[in-house]
């Protein structure tokens, strides 16, 4: 079945290019060496036959350098600036640089520089219209080592492969993190023992790995992507290593469940690494030329912008449909309410007509009463004066009689109040009772400043100086008159 996004992986090395199609039917991988006259034309013709395939350039060349470094804890912007500064310091003449993050807790980074002599740039220029992605074989291979070697997760591990495109590639990791890579060109075809070349390269790498923290060569485990008996060579057994094992590229691809595998008996690792790139959705470190990156970014923005526009249009259509459904529901409810209201009005009109013989006379009576209430003259009331009178009274006197009158609207209102004085030991003397009565009158006058007060009758008017006898049982009573100053 044809995949939605077929890929063509070009493994570019110093000795040639391995073309690996993925998810393209009726195609097979092939190798185009640099010394072949029509090698580049053959690759170009193959690519022209598949214009819709995504291009991935897998660089396996000598013109790439790696430096392990550590950055302090900074915010993302300052960290990116510091990484760019370190790249310029380590690779001042590199055409392309990149930074790969390592373990976050330690702030480890891998600084990478690709130089002008790298053949991958020539192919990137030729395929600029196809916007190719540049991947680095050492970086892609480093993440495979923990899956192929269990001991690589907690120690030193080395993966050695023989690639047609470039030569003998070594990839070294420590606890799963990339540390070192080395590329040695392939020996001439007349070379007798390949194991001696591999053993010599491993021994040369051991001296260099001591600078990266390898204390003893017996801490290093080596896996050869070669036929299963390659590790039995005497030259490899003589090396002071922790372990040496070999695994055929075909068996390694099946072990990792890759989408395709080299043929059984093929000792080259080019197709194995191409299969690992094809299995991943994206390379571990995707790179592009600056002008290609701008074209890719423009295409991505256009693509996602179109998708966003389509999604916005669908959302708008969905909202309109939902709103239309809500509007239809509102219209139906409005019609239902209008019908219910009309029915209620009809029932009310019928009941009103049935009750008309009884309610119409009562309605006319209510209108007459209301009209009388509106047009009759207001009746004066004594409530204001009574409230002030209550505030002026003391506990020594009690009101026994009140007479209020207002003869006409232009005449002032008049209060006639009879006050009974409480009989106490203090009031046994008539003169003292009269004095208390006069004090009560003054208190009332202060509480009612809008009224003129006059004493019309004092207690004991006949004999004010006589003493109260024991035979007197009734309390003395006095009278005052209050007349409003303003009508």
C-alpha cells in the first residue's frame, strides 16, 4: 500500500551515495559510487521519477566535527545565545553549526560543525526545490546503541559499522549520551584481513576516549554490525575490552522491528541506518540550509495557515448551524408563548363578560369613591401636636383629658389638656404641687415651640397655701391651653 508521505533517504558519504526508497512500490535501494561516471545522473533520474517523495540526506562524511560541552543554567533565550557563541568559538570556519541538548540536569550539549568540504551540501543545493532534511548518521546511530546493547544504559559502549558510502564508522556513548565518533576510510579491495583494520581503529579510539573520562578500557563494550563471527577474530580478542560482540545488520534491523532490513549476508550498515531514519517520524537532529529553511518555514506557515483557516471556517459553520438551531427553538417557544397568551386573554375576556353584571356596579362605586377621595378637602389632624405633647410630659404628671379643636382652615388649632399630678411625699404641700405643675407646663412649652401655652387652671385654686389633709384621696388636677402660633 502506498504511504501518504513516501521518503527517499540518500546516505551521503565520501565514497558515494546509497539511495534508499521507503514506501515506494517497485523500487529497490542502490549504491552510486563517486568514481562512477553516471552515478549522479542515475540518482537524479530516480528522484525525478518520484517528485512527491520527501528527501532526507543522511550525512556519513569526514567533514563534521563534534564537541561535548556544558552550559550553565540560564533562561532559554540567554542559553540559545550562549550556545551560538560557543559554536562560533569552536567552529569558526564551519558552514553549518548545530547544538544538540543532552541531559537536562547537567546542562550537557553537543556542539556540531559541518564544513564546506562536506558532500552533503552539494546534494542539498541540487535538491533545494525539494526542501531536503539533513540528518547526521552519528547522531541517529547514537540513540540506537541502548536498544542494541543493554549495558550501554549504565556504561561505555561503542558501535562499529562498515558503510559503503563512507567507511568504518565508530559511535561511542556513555550512559546513553553521545560522546565520540570516528570515521576511517575503507581499505583497498585487496586488503586481506578486515578485522586488523577495525582493531587498529578501536585501539586508536581508546587513547582518545581517556580524555572524555574513560578510566579503563575494560569498561568499554563493543558491538560490531558485521557477520556473527566477526568478533572471533584474534586481533579483536586481543584488545583489553569489557566485551566484544557482533550482529549482522539484517538481524539488528529485525531486532529493532525496523520497516525494512538489509538482505541477509550483507555486511554493510548503510541500509540499516537508513531504516532507522525511516522508522522515526523525524530525525533526532533535523537540519536545513538557511535558504532551504526559509522556504520550508514559508511552506509550513502556508500549510498550517490554510488548515487553521479551514478549521475556523468549519467552526464558523458549526456555530451558524448551532445558532440557527437555537433561533428555530426560540421562534418555536415564542409562538408557543404567544398562543398560550392569546388563549389566556380569550379565557379572561370570557370570564370578564360572564362577571360583568356583578362587577360593573362595583366598578362604578369604586370610581365614585376614588373621585371623592381625590376631590374632597383634606381633614386636619392633631397627630403632630400630640407627638410633641408626649415628648414634653414627665413622670410627675399624667394626661386625664384632651380637647382638640380647629374651627376653620384659617383658625389655629387649640389643645385643652388636663394634667393630674401624682401624689407623692413631695406633693403633700399644695404650694410644692403648684410649682411642680408649673414646671411640667414649662417642659411642655419647650417641647412644643410652635404652640403658645397658657395655664387655665392650677391645682388647688381655692386654697393654694393650705396643707393637704389625710382625708384627700384624689390627685390634684390642673389645666393648660395650647394654641398654635401659625394657622
